C-alpha cells in the first residue's frame, strides 16, 4: 500500500489503515522523530483519560503486595526439582 507525499508535506492515510486503527477526523497523531522509520501514534486526549479514571476500579483488595498481585495474574510459580528458590 502506498501514499504520495504532496508538495505541502501531506499524505492521505489509506481507508483500510484508518479503519483498522480506528482513526477519525480530528484525531491527533504524534510522530517519533527518533525512530529510524516513519512512526506515528494516535494520541489520547486528556479528557479521555479522565473519563477512564472515573470508571476504573482496582480489581484487587487493598493491602495486597505487588508479589501477591503478580501471583494472582500468572498463577503460582513452580520451581523445578533441584533449582534454587
């Protein structure tokens, strides 16, 4: 898939790419100038983060250590016979 850069430095993102990445008119893309290739990331507006935070609930009970949360996420770790813990 190709796009041609205009004399104003603009390109049209193909419809298949826009649909797959859920890009809509007015979305802001941030370009990574340090990448060795063209890399753009869709930014998330601050109000979207605020809306997300309003509805977010911590799924683990208060007081669990990070180790306990990790064990809950991945299950207990089994150490092979003869291996040091």
